[in-house]
């Protein structure tokens, strides 16, 4: 680790420095700015986290955050994010520290005032993003231990929601749309094919995973799947594919109506494969 010099002290626990490539960074750690000065070296043993400043917006928001939220809450959020990265094995948007610390701080304040904040999309997140929800439960346990309080497990859903947004690299509105759309498409499958999906089946899980990636491409990546299936033609009036073809057309109509996006031939094939598997297990 290079020898970081302090460029600016934001408070006793947060300073601004530069890395070996002369990029501006924010360095956090208990007491790293205490009794130190501009130009002084940062005690490497005290460093908790280093944030590269990819934008002036992040620097401004982080500076505001540390003036409004106790460092204990920021450090706890960093620990939760480290746990999430380790267990999810995914990159999480750097802005997660801002949204998560802010959320935890307000959740604690709500609890102390005896107020209850309703949690949206509770069941959807538990079903579609179980791993993130389980991490949310662990985060709630960490919060309760740190502050010696008893937040309910409903709070795990809210924390999971922030993790999902950081995974998708999206904002809250887009994350909400993706989760709602997964639910809507699964309902289309059930109603069109007149079946009750088995949520405990592997094929259901695969379908959900596929829908998550598909909707991410629609909402965030804006990537058209150019894969061509020249030898495949899906006719909704053809034998065994009749019902499934109608179902896929209903999903395509939903996507077009809601988001003014056409699903590709490749996507129709992927949906056919997953829906066929689901039909076989129901």
C-alpha cells in the first residue's frame, strides 16, 4: 500500500488524499484525521475503506453524508457492503455507501421515535432476490448488535432493495420497475397458460433469473440481442407451441405497452425454453 498524504481533513475519521496514479480519493478509518495535518501521512493500520473519486458529485454527496451521519453508521455500512460483495460475488455501485448509510441512519431514527415505515414489495423481493434478502437479514442483525436495538426483519427487505439497485447499477425507480415487471410477467404466464407456478422448482428459479437479466437489458443496458435463429420459427398456432406462443405474445405486448420496446427473436426463443420447462414441471 502506498504512502498516502492528507490533502484535506473532512473530520477525524475521513480525509481526502491521492493514490499512486494521482487520482483523488476519500479515505475512511477511525481516527485517521485526528491530530493530523495537511501533508501528513495516513496511518495505514487505521484505514477502513478507500473510495476513488470518479465524479465531483460523489465527493460532494460523501462530504454531506459525513456531516449529517455519525461515522459509526458509515463504518457499519462499509462492513455490510463488504459482506455483500463477498457473498454475492458481484460488483456493487460505489454510491451504495451513500444510500445505505443514509437509509440505516434514518431507520434507526424511526425506531427511536417509535415510528413504523411500511415496506414495499416485501414478498416480491423475498421471492425474486432471496440471496439479497438473506443478506438484509444479516445486516439487520449487525445493526441491532451495534446499536443495541431491535429492528424488525421487515427492514431486511429495504436493505436488500438497496443491494439490488447497486447490483443493477440503477436508481430506485428502475429497480422498482424491474421487480414489478418480473411479477407481472409471471402472472401473465400463469393466467395465459392457466397454471399455478411452483415457486420451489428449479425451472421457476431459472425463469426468474432469466427475467432479471432480460429486464436489466431492457431498462439499463439498452442492448438488443442480435442472435439470429434462422432455422426456428415460432408460430402461435402450431401444435404444442400454440399456448406457449400465445403466452409469449402476451409478454411481448406487455413489454411494448409498458416500455415501448420490442423483444427480439432470440428472447422469444429463451422464453419458449423456460416456459416449456415450467410447463413440464407443473
